[in-house]
C-alpha cells in the first residue's frame, strides 16, 4: 500500500504482490534443545514452479549438535512437501543447523540457517548416604546415580 499527498490532496494505491521463489525451504526448530535429546526436525520445501522438481536436501549441524544427512524428494508443481531429519544433542552450547535444498536440474537452490541453544534440562540432583569410616581402614563408597567409585584411605 502506498499513500501520497501534495497540496492538501491525498491518494492511495494498493496491489497484491506474490512473495515466492522457485524453491524455498523452511526448517522448524524449537527455541532451545536439551542435552542428550533426540529431535525430529521437520523441513518444508515449497515448489513455486509450474512443474514438479526433484530436490536434494542436505543438512549439516555444527557446535553442540553434530550431524550430516541427505534426502531426495519429489515436490509437485506449486505445492509443498515436508521431510524430517533426526538430530541428537550430546553437549550443551550453541549449535548452527544449515539446510540446503537444490533441484536436480541445477536451476534452483535455497538455504536456511538456524542457531539454537542446547541447554541442560531439569534440576540438579544430589544423593546422600550416611556412613561412618573406620579409623585407619581403607573404604570404598559407590554413588549409584552416576556409578562413580570414591576410595578413601585415611591413616
């Protein structure tokens, strides 16, 4: 919409403009991910051409998520298709997920880059156990929640 004015006279004009490309890609990630989580990442491809396209979709992730995968999909003319990729988080930090789509004809390509935080989930837990160490005797304590073994040798 455009509004113009001159010498106390005003006018407007309006026209619809389609916003589309020959090939568009959108990945849908949540705002954050948790450590040691697995997520199915939906990737939607939009074909803005009047003919079907065979599209190769490549995904790479760096940082707190490390992955690399590829899929081929046929997208009908003037339609969209959604595919999914599995992402596994291993550590906390920032991750950068890049999705690249390219048509088999080589005429069209699209990309989408998203940065996402990988954060620890839940609250910290602590395990307590009361015990008495015998004087001058070596002892071993095992923490069941993390399978850690602590040896105490006090003399």
